[in-house]
C-alpha cells in the first residue's frame, strides 16, 4: 500500500485566476462582452476574431485563465480555434466558453468533441455570464492547485505497477490525482481526468453532495468550504473513497470506489444540451472525452473504471 504524505506543501498562496480572453468578430458584441466581464471583476483582453485570438495566445497564453469564444466567425471560426488550442500542449488545458447563436444538440456535440464544455447562448444575460465564467474559473483554479502538487521527484512513479490509496478530503483528492498522474505516460492528460473522477467520489460518495445540493451550495459559497465544514462530522468520519491503480500489458487502469449509494451517471457521460449552461456537472464528461480512452461505471454509480490504452486493449 502506498501512503500519502504532505511531501509537497504549498509555500505561498496563489492568486485566484482572473484573466479572460474575449473573442468575437462583431465589434459591438465584443465591446459589450468585454465590459460585462470587467464589471464582473475580471481582467480582460479582447480579440476581434479567431486569427487575432490565436496570435494573442501565442504570446500571452500562460497569462490566460479562461477564453470566451464566439463560435461563428469568418476565416478562423471558434471550433478551429478550439482545435488548435487543444493541439498545443501549452494551451490545451485552458477552459473555453463557447458563444453560440443556437443551442442545437449537434453544435454542442461538435463542441464537446473539440474540447468545449461551457456554453453561452447569444445574447447571454449578465447572470448567465457570471455563472458560466465562474464555473470555468473554478476549473482553472483547480488546475492551478493540482499543478502545484505535481513535482518532478515523482518521476519514479512511472515504474509503479499497482497501488491502492484511500481518500476522504478535497486536499487528499488533489494530492492523489497529482501523484497517480505521474504513473501515466502523459501526466497532464491523465491528471485532469483523475482529479475530476476522484473529486466526484469525494463529493458524491463520501459526503453525499448530489447535483441539486451542489447547485444550491454554489449559489451562496464554494464547494470546498462546504466540504471542509463536514470533515469533523462524526457521520462522515469512517467514510473513504478507494483508488486503485494498475499498469498491465501496456495499459493503465484506475478503479475508484466510493461508499455512497451511487447516482445516475449515464446522464453525465456527455454534456446534455439541456444542462449546457449549468454551473457544474461536466467533470465526468471531460474525463471520458479528454483524459481516458474508456470510462465505465457500475450500474449503481459508486464505482468507476478509467482506462488508457497503449497497444493492447483492456480485457474486460
């Protein structure tokens, strides 16, 4: 059994992500979007089209936390910008909010395939802009916290073939994801999905934070504060999620089992158009579409198997 220790303490608090790149070929729409984002407290850069956005990202990508991107633009359109960002190791993890004139299911499916998990339907209200941008910023902040725990001294973990860990807090979830990501050939790709699936097991399985309750929590505070307030509750004292990693025949498998009763996981494997503008509920779809070759839940929903293949298919 591998025991986690606080071997990578955070030496100083990181600034919350606040930088947004707003992209739209319609000058009036861009000015309005930029002003709305500024009014919401974000630092904003503006690009008047896909080509300008890519040029800005080439020089300033490390400073951008979230991109708000028009879908339909002449020349380099929104989907093409997304594809180029996802092909760039330095840009592929930046959360992207797609602006679209219609929430057609086929459009959303195309966006998800390209790597978009946040949507705003034009004309977007200030309330909706606030909700979706805040969700994307939470993802950026989560990635920053995760990256701070991923260190080169874990490179020896690429030789680990089996380990088992137990998780009950969001801090342990982040540390476990960072640790296990180093067992994979592409730690950044695997790490994002690991973090989503392990965090889901903690939120839903350990503390019983379902979709509706999480929506309620996000209206008044943060999920992190809500969960931390439950750490000392005797009702949760003995509850843990189990995370098992196995490397075999060129494949990499993680099995995450939580003590909860499960949930209706089928509706979360993809981004349902009806939930495209929700403040959360994208993590499993992101893990299934972007991080792993295969994600499978048991019928109840309290055990998930995530797999990345190299040359040999997993023998189920």
